[in-house]
């Protein structure tokens, strides 16, 4: 995820692509090309895994053209494993992968099968343009680019507050001030080891994922003209 902090204001510069946010695209592809499911998965979404004893009964479901839920009578085909299973960080495409965009991995298959996952993974990036010349940036205006290890435990606003409080306490001529700010964010997300594991502010669990952070100054963009 990337955010820009300008004059203390948070400007989101990306949005996450997950099995949940891209549900309709994935379901539509599976609907149009059902052979990609290898006769083992269903493109329909249910609130939970359907049990055999529920065949003939009614259950809520969603298709690619639906934002809300409706009822359908469960059929034999609905017993197949769902294309998208789980919620939040545990959501997976074909019970295998938790991302929906990426490069490479053309040979990636569902475990113990010949079903390829690559057709469901888009290589198209999201592109947003931010015109550096449109604004006059100060030394504390930055772009923060970080892996989900940071964003899983800290909100955009918490990250912005941490950086806007940290940078003014550094020597403005220190070229390492932005690296130090990035290190500060990593430590905030990691937390402190206590009796009940790694904890961050308000006794919340620290990040258990990899944490990589860039803090990039925007002030140099002023000179591009």
C-alpha cells in the first residue's frame, strides 16, 4: 500500500487487490470459462462451506453479478469447493493463494491437482498519477510505501501521525532522517515482546508478517521544473 502525507493530510495512492475485493472479476472469469475450475470448484460464493446434508435446502449465495445475497436451492454442484474461500487475510483463491495480481508463477497449480491458478491472477497493475509539480512540498511531505506487515496492524492515520511526529524531531539536514522514520514505523508495527507475545500500542498484537517500509521525500520534486 502507498500513501502520501502532505501538510499532515493522508492521500491514499493505492488500494489492495484481494480475493474479496476482486471477487466479481474472479467469479465472472470462472463463469465464462468453467473448464478453468477443473470440475473441483464452484464459482458461486456461499456464507460457509456447503454440506451434503444440505442438498435440496435453501442457502444464501452470491454470483458475479450480485453485490447482495439471495437464496438458492442447493444442488450437487454446489458441494464443490468454492473458488474463493475464507475471509480477510485468510481468503484464498482455489484454497491456494491470497493475492489476485502478480507476475510469473505460470506453473502454479492447486495442491495435488492439474488445475492452474495463473488464469485468475491478473498482471495488470493499478496506476495512479501524482503530479509533483502541482504542489509545493515541504521537507516533511513524503510517500510511504510498505508491505502488508505494516498495514495489517496500523491504520493510514496512525502511520501518518507517527511520521509527522517523528520527522520534525530529526535534524532537517540529516539525509538519513527518512530512513530513520521508516525504521521507526517498522518497530511500531513489530511491537515489544511481552509475556503474551509481541504487542504494539493499546496492547494490540504486533505484526506477524514481513514488514518493509520506504519513506520517500517529495520535496525534490519541487526542483523538477
